[in-house]
């Protein structure tokens, strides 16, 4: 590995998109619908509801696109890894086909919006490839291809592909797509405001109370009275209503945007074995970059040094694509449900006026739009054939029992193990740009020494449910291994479900 990558984590999508400037909510409001979250699910939902004639407010805790949507690889595809053979076996062919059709309808919806609104977002039709270089996975790919054929998916089995990576077999899902997600969503947000919708940034929702209708409460104490509240905040911040913390886990993955003179054959690629390797090209405003992603792991349960994940991606990019420069690097967090299907609809059984959209399992471009279409139909009282497939109140006996038990056991292990971990370092031992768990004032604490030499010390007890946080060297953050909450080195919340910052020490 001869190249290096940027010191700071920066997303190409965000740097190549003008910031969307909106005010902070400073008064109580009454509307038809309040959408919480400014990513692809939230903006798409708000747009569809306003287009249907409803009075809609969208609130975002930070800036628009600051969550998972701003750090995606932006594949618009129903090819979600080796999933369809597994779905046929776990939920049956009829439901597996519904999942595929839900993704395809979302893809078609995006393409129609781009055409109707004339959005310049570098959309291209691409084939999506799932390949393997492991002898043990060749049969797995054959089984997946057989599932494609049984479900009527336009596909092909291939022994070779044009991409310059070692491989022994591949399957191709045809006529998928890729785009610049934030250019697309910027146009959608503008159209939303033209329909009369209102966007408020830096407006953190901390609770949804329920009188006769929902009341969204913000951190500043303002209240949004609405007939429907749609929570698209990645992890539902009111998870007590659906015990989502026991039914999902958080995974982190990593991306490098590299420059190379090596010709790219087109298409979008991902392997079926571990570690994951995802490859696609970006062409926007005359710039050509190769996005090399992967290295996924459960949040705060991967390498002790998270920078090692970037190191391995860089080695892969240099070896197979003759990478000449790393222009950007970033990571993202995704939520995986116990049965690998998203949670979309009423937050709990019998609750149709507080809705959620979460658990997209790294495939948020189509799942986020599918969630918007389904939640719009629920709000408007329309029939939607995908409703029962992804309802948050579903329970599939086999995988559900096994995976809920596993999630709870892992949480207990981290909760107890983190408290008993032996701490031998002192804050004074830390070098510039180094963070670690230390002993401060006789107890576990988290310390980071910034590049100027200043120490930042926080309590490493997660404010969500009390698990011990782990240091993330790649993003300079404190991450929770139980439910994926993340905090910056000064203690501020970066990602939920936690809502309160960490205690800071002088």
C-alpha cells in the first residue's frame, strides 16, 4: 500500500452538492403531517404527501442529507446481495417476489421523477453484478440465480465478468441504476417547498406524545400538532413504542473514492463472500471516480483500529484498479432487522398515525423510496400490496425468535463486559489525534487528544441504555456496540437512538 487517504472523513456526495439552507423551528405549529428526518426516506415522503395536497412540515436534527443518505454508494437497485434464495426459504416465494417488486417500483418511481422534474443527477442505467471468487460460494450464486429465475427477475449467470478482480462466477441483474443522490434529493426538496411544504433544519425531535393525534416535541420545547407523524430518522428515536433496539442491529461500512486511469467496464459490482467489496464509478461534472466500498461490521464490534478497514480497501483499490489518488473517504451506518426486511408502517400494532421507515440493510435508495410510497398510502387510506410484508408489527417465528435472542444476548455481553474491562491507560499517555478508554478520577472515561494537544474527556456510558462505548479511530467518535448510537469526541450525539449527549469532564 503506497498511497494514503485523507485524514478526515468527507463524502463526495456532500462536497459536490450545494448546502440546502433552511431555518430552525421557533414556534408551535399545526399541520396534516410532520416528517422527521432529512434523508431519502424523509424527503421522498414529505414530497409525496405535499404533492397529494397535505400541509406538511419536515424537520431535520442537523442539515439535510447529513445522515446515511449523504454517505451511501447510491446504487438504485433491487440487487441486494444474495438475498432472494434466502427470502424464498424464510418467507416463501410469494413474499420474496413482493420484496423484489417493491424495489423495482421504487426504482421506476425515481426514474419517473427524474424525467418529469428534469433533474440533473447523473442517472445511468446499469447492470448489477453479484460475483464470487470463493469455491464455497459458487453453489450459493447458482441457488441465487435459480431464485431469480423462479421470481421472474431479468438476469443471467456468467462465468466471467469484465471487472478486473479475481472471480469464478457471477450473476447479473439487468436494467438497474445509479445516480447522484443529493442532486436528486435537492431537486425533490425544492419541489416540496413549491407544493407549500416547510423544511426546518437544526430542529431535533426528542419525543412524540399522543393525545387524540400525535404531537412531535422538539429539543427546544416547541410542539408540532399533526394528524400523522412519520419517523424517518434512521433509528426510530421513540423505539420504546416498538422495542426496535432488540429487533435491529447497526452495521458500519467504509468507502474510498479513488482516481485511476484504468478503464472501467460499466456496471455495479458486489461480491457474495466476506469481506464485502463493492465497486461502481461516479461521473459527474466531468469528474471520474471509482467508489470502492465494503468492510462492514457490527458497530463498535469490528477492529480495535477502524482505520484498518480503510487500509484494506486501499490495498484492494491499488492491487486491482491501479489507484493513483484517494480523493475522498467516508463511512456510513446502516440498520439490519432480524429478518432482513425493512420496518415500514405503523410504529406498533394498531398505530396508524405514527409511522416509521427504518432497517434498510444498506439498500436505502430503493427501500427509502418504497417506504415513502407505502407510508403515503397509509396516510391517505389507500390500499398498498406491500403493507403486510414490511409492517413493523410482523413476527416470523424462525428467524425472529433466533435473532431477537441473539441481539439481547449480545447486548447483555457488551453491557456487562464493557463495565468489567480493565483500564490501564491514563489521559496523559495519549498522543495527538489518539483516543482511548482511560482511567480518570478513578473511573472509566473516554479521552481524545486533538491535533493541537487539547484533551477531551467524556463519560463512556451510552445515554441510551448504559452500554460502554468504544473508540472509533477512523471517524474520531465514541460508538455503542449495543444499538449503534454514536457521539463525537466532545460528547455530542452523532447518531441515535441516544438523544442525550455524554457527560463531559474538565
